[in-house]
C-alpha cells in the first residue's frame, strides 16, 4: 500500500524535451527551454509529491510524444492530459487511455482563441466525443469566457476541470463571485477548479487576496478542488519572438510549499485536495488496481 506522501498529487505540470527529439509546433506562441523528466522528478521530491499529472503544453500542439514517453517511464506515478486533433479515431483514444491519459485539454488562453463561441463549440464537441470514456475535459480560458460558457452549457456528460483558479480576479468581491456561474457550478459539484498558477491570477502583492479566494472556493466545495504547482512555470517574455527562448518564472519550491500551506489550512482539507480528489478524478487507484 502506498504511503500518504506517495499519493500526494501535483495536478498540473509540463515536461519540455529537447527540440531535436521533440520538435515544437511551428505556430507556437513562445519557446520554453528544456525541462525534462529528471528535472520534474527533482521538483516532485522538493515538493514532497509522489504523483503528478502531466499536461500537454501549447508549444507541442497535438503531438503528445513527449508526454507519452514520460508516462511510459513511470506509469505508476503519472497520469496525463493531452491535446487532440478533431480527426482522432476512437481507437487512438482507447490506445491513449491505456497509456495513462485521462483527460483532454482545451487551451484557449494560450492560443489567443479565448472567446465564448470557441469555448462552447469545443466543450460541446469533446464532451460528446468523450462521453462514457472516463476522461474529463480541462479548460484554460479567461474568467468572463468561463462564466458565460457555464451559464449556457448545463450538465455535461464528462467532468470539467478549470485551470488556474479560473483566472478569477483576486480583487473580486465574494458576494459577486457567489452570484456567478463558475461559483454556482462548483457548489453543485459540476466542475473541478485547480488552485494553481497564482502568478497568472495576480501580482505578488495579491498573495493574501489569492489565499482568500482559495479559502472561498474550498468552502464552496472542497471535494472539487485540486492543487498544482504549474511547474516549470512557463512564461512568454515580452518583446521576444515566438522562436526565441523565454525564461521560466523564478518560482522556488519553498515558496510554492508556503503558498500551498496558506491555501490548505487544515490536515483534513489537505488530504482531500492533495490525495483524495486527484485519486478519484485522475483514476490513479482504479487504473493501478486494474494493472495488477
């Protein structure tokens, strides 16, 4: 039986391989430096994390080769969220599932397609394709887009996971947040929200407000909250060409541990967010048991 430490899960990391082995998309929005599997494992050790969910970054488009190689290197420790082309066959999806892929990402924020019509169309298409598969959809979009989409979608046949606090403005009043679709959908248990990427949500001096936001979301429904480090902290540096290498954000593991402790204030909440919720959504225990 795995220890509690071994079951702690970081629900959003990326792996960037060398470009000679894993070429990036020609129309990528930026170019990150390599951040390979050995570096990820070191990061997980520093964060006292035994499991991780590897998320396909925008720079690889629909080529999931790097992600799949990581899954095959440590299948008991990793699950993954891929990006797929529309023409993918059901047989290919089944093959991906066998490798440990459990979700599909809709990334509108990084690709410059963040609008309501794109969100609705993508969610409806993929939720229909994935119904009954055990997979989930992961959405990265702006707060206004998320709220507007959720107000129109109704119940979906697959779980929906929202990246990076849903990009909720940290200064948003709790009373206003509680009146909006994302919060109401969380209360109803129809979405998961990741507490991750605080630097994508606000500035350094917004830390207290972001912690308050985390507490408000946990109070709404702590069974639908996940935590993630967002390693290796990708960044699109201003003024650089898309083919120039953009440096990663300087985000020490110690700072992430302190941030996580501020967000998850009790052992009970920590266990739900770090162990129980990820095990259920990403099917760690179920898939592992099936493999025996």
